[in-house]
C-alpha cells in the first residue's frame, strides 16, 4: 500500500498521522493543503492501492519563484521530522464499494508504522444537524477508546470541544447494514457526508487504534472559511504554528495559501469569446 521515495525515513514510529476524508466541501483535503504548504513538508512516498481512483496532475504546491514542478498522484505522503508529523493528502475518491476494504488496509498500515495518534480531518452536512448542533461551535470530534486512554479529557475539559452527539443506535443501525459487529463505543455515531470517517472510526475501535475524527458542519460552496476553522482547531491541539497574538486563534494570514487554490473555482471565463 505504501510506496517509499528514496528520501523516505526508515520508520514513522511515534509520529502523528494526519489524513483527510473525501467529504462534503472537501474541507479535510483543503486543510491538508494548508498544512503541506505552510510547514513546507517533504514528500516521502505514495499510497498506491486499487481502492483509490487514479489521478495525475500538476504540482499543487508549486512556488512562484519555481519554474518546474512535480507531478502529483492520487494519494501522497509528506513528512516533517522536526514535529514528528506524517501527513497524507488524498486527491481522488475511493472506488464505490471499497471503503471498508480501504479502511482495513489503512488500519494495517497504521499498526505497522506504530503511529502515536491518527487524526482524520473531515466535514459533515450542515443540514443534518440536530437542535443541539445548530448553535455554538461547528466542530465535533470523536475518539477511539485507545486514544482516549492516551489523552484523557484533554479535548473535552481543557479545550472545551464538543463530542459528536450520539443518535439512536436502532436508527443508525439501518444505515450501517454493510458493517459487521459494530463495537459499543462506535454505536450511534453519525457523520453524514463525512466520507470514510465513520468506517475508519469503527475499524479503529475494532483494532484498538488511537484515532480521532475532527469534523466541521458545512455545505457545498466556498469552503475556505470552513477550512480555516478546521485547521485552527487542529492547531489548537497540536500547536503546529506558534500563536503570535493575544487571541486564542492563529490568524488566517499565518497560513500559506497553496498555488492550487488560485484555481479552486476553475480558471474563469476567457473574455476573448465575447
């Protein structure tokens, strides 16, 4: 599944893994774009698997002073030795019907690498919110028991984050017909529009993996504000960027916008056609 580059480290033991889910508004993927561009992460490998649709394109992180970029593929792995950070960027959706298989393979890779913790960035449909989710923070999170044992009540008590409200398990069971033997710790979790978020969480509960799912409520459209919201919460936890102001959040200007964002809504209309 994981294909090393020649500059890849020998192992990722003890590192934090951050990866996105292909979800509503692509918020998780956009947040990873900000991480890679801002921290100037080095590409050290690829995820090559028949569960992911193949993609090849121009360098998404080409800098203005560079004249030659690199080709990008469906799923790439980046590394930061200083912060013991491994970041996966996924640019293509998972093949229909292969989400469970992909989560099992991802779980095997996580166990092989012995990551300290795994953070999945995703998003969820705003129109599916219940009353208690309409006001207040747009962030919701859920963690596996293994990670809960590692970090305790850090997210809930110290940072005042809100966990995903559980739904009636008898109702969500009808949505999980393809899942088998859902652990009690994963019952009632509902992340509509979140891609593989729930499936990976269930797999993490089964395999005793230290996984956290961070999600923001949003709708399709201009999802850049949602991306900065999600990345700000992540930075609050991991302190990837130092806070230079008295405010509790790192300002949006502290993050480096990747060159690919200039075409986020297409290249525009050629005026010569008029």
